[in-house]
């Protein structure tokens, strides 16, 4: 795949030498943001496993409504990423 | 938040894969709602005043708003996170698609005898904009896996995560909202042949068959894999549609052979030259009294500098190279240059039928059709989304 199709008015400074978009003065920060997101995703996967185990243990998965995972995920994301709201 | 597909080709995802998809949908919601609002606030508080100090006036265009925001902390974090979330959309479905290759083939085979058709053209020269870049950062783009079901499955499953539930349970909210709007606004219009151009997996094709069950519905795309998937998907949902591999700027249909030529989120994927030819071809194949209708993002000349930049962002950072060029064009010019009369052109905004309900669509169809054009929620995949459309009647 080529990365050479770009908008006509896109200055080359928007991209690194591999054609990836760059935003921060230190290119390491762009990658660091991605690492933090990946890491949070993996923590969330573990969280869902725990929720499932707890539901199983308490019998919730059979005779009671399951925990609202979408709402839990939103709470988790809001909590973890709260500091970036200060940008 | 993440949608479960409504047909047998949906993923048999592991609990971990479901969790990953849910997380990505949640991240996208944070980015497109909260961080987008933070970026707007930073633009108004910092970036636009700083630009004005340097240039003597606040940004007047999308390009100037972009220039003002580059380097701002809120822009940086929004953008870096949006790029990564986009990559995570596709990554979250890649494993299940790879694992289920054989099952997908079997599911498609099981419905192969149902009504509907698929015609691929191995000799077609698939345009560069379809295969040469990872469009919207989707690995392998629309031609991944050639004519197998792979690209369609990645797109369909990815869209379910990407859409955060805002594109409908069957990912067809755009088609449902728009076809309902047309049916209510023009109750005497009774198309018998409808063409969807650039249909990908046909998710916004099927609503036209549902709105006009008596009509023959045809759908084309340049990429073979998504079409193969679209055909199976349509059959699974009981819809008789003729899918054919073809470019919208070179239609192999006779003059004056369709009552509707439709597309959704398609025009921005074409170069300016291809786009102009698409309009010429649509005009040619429409019957007198036929309707050209496109759902797209609203054009820059209907938006302020920041809102224009917000939608143009994809052009620079989401591998949508023609997005800004498209939005810089005027939809009315695209129509009139192809031969449609100025007085036959119209544009409108439809509230999402899934979010606002049929009554809101009916009110839009009988009210002021320009109402809502240029509103902040128009064209944005965020809470309160409204769909922008335009078209013209052929006399």
C-alpha cells in the first residue's frame, strides 16, 4: 500500500518519513498515546473477564440482569482518560 | 454501544474480542464527543485569537482553522487518539475474520440459490483510490482478499464498532432515513429501477428495496470482495438485489434506464475528475423524471471555519485524500455541470431515523428542506447526528 495520495494542500510536515501523521513535537509522543490506548484496552478486557467471573459466581448470569458492560466501559474510559480533558 | 450484525455472517467473537470492540466504540465516543468539544473550546479560547493576532483576522476557512490549531495541545491529543482509535477499529475485527474464513464461505453458499445476483468483472481496472491506499486506515483497503468475502467482513464488522450504534442496528440508518424522506416528500414518485453507486457491502442499498419493494434494485462497486459479501448479505436479509462490479464513472447501463441513482458516503472517495464523470453518467442513465440523490457530508461553503476543518480532518489524517477537495466543491455545481437544471436541484437534512424516529423524518420531509443544513450535528458521527443529502430531478 502506498501512502502517497494526499490532499493537494497537505504540507509534508504533517507526516513522518514513513507517511504516518505526526502531531506532537516529539514523535515518540504520538506512539506513546497509542501505547496508552492499547494498554487501557487490555486492562478493559481483563475487567470484562472479572465481571463475567463475578456474575458466574453470584449466579447473576442466570437469574438476574447482567451488568451493563457498555455503561461500565464508559465509566472506565472517563476515569482513565480524565487527565486529557485538561488539554 | 458496538452493534451486533443482523445476519449469519456476524462474528462468532470470543469474549475478549467483544470486550475489545466495546472499548474501541467507547473510545471513539469519548473522542468524537468530549475531545471534539474540548478542541472547539481550545480553538475559541486560544487558537483562533492567536491566529487573529498574527494575521489580523480570525480564520475564515477550513484551511486557516487547521493552520490555527496545528500544535495546540487539544488538537494534538484529539488527533493522535483518533488515528489510533481508527486503527483499533480494524484491529478489533481482524482476528475473527481470519478465523472464520471458511464459515463465511459456507454461510454465503447456503443462500446462494436465493433471489439476487452477483456479476464480477475480473477485467475491470480497479481505480487507484480503491486499492492503492489503506482507505480510512483500513488495512488492505477494499481490495483486501481480492474477490473473497474478507474485505466485506472486515468492513461490515469494523463499521459495527466504528459506528457506536449511530448508524443503526443493521448499519443502514442512512439509507433508511433518506429513502423514508424521499417517499414521504414525494409520495407520487414510484421508481421501478434504482441504482446504488459505490455500494460497498450494500448496507445502504437494501433500504431502497424495502422502501420500494416493486422496484428492481441494482448496486455497483469497483471492488469485487465487498460486492461478493454484499450479495450474500442481501440474500440473508431476504432482499433481491443485482450486484455488479463496475465503476460509477463508466456505467455499463443503457441511457435513460433508471428512476433513481443513489449513493451514500461515496463521492468523497473519488478524484475531482472521476466525480465529474460520475455525475455525467448518472445524468445519462436517468430517465426523464428520474432522481439523482446523494448522501454526503455537507460542503464547506455551508459551514464556519472550525466546523469545516473538523470534517476535513479526515482528508489529512485518515487516508481520505479527496475528502476536502470534495467538500470544497458545491453540490449544486456538480449537478448543473452534468446537465441538471438549476431549479431542479435541492439539498436537505434528515434526522437519523434510528435516533429521532419516523415522526421527525416526516416533519423534515414536509417542512423546510434546508432546515438544519450547516448545523453542528450535521454529518458528524456523534450524538445527535443528522444526515445531509442533495440531488436533482432530471427533466
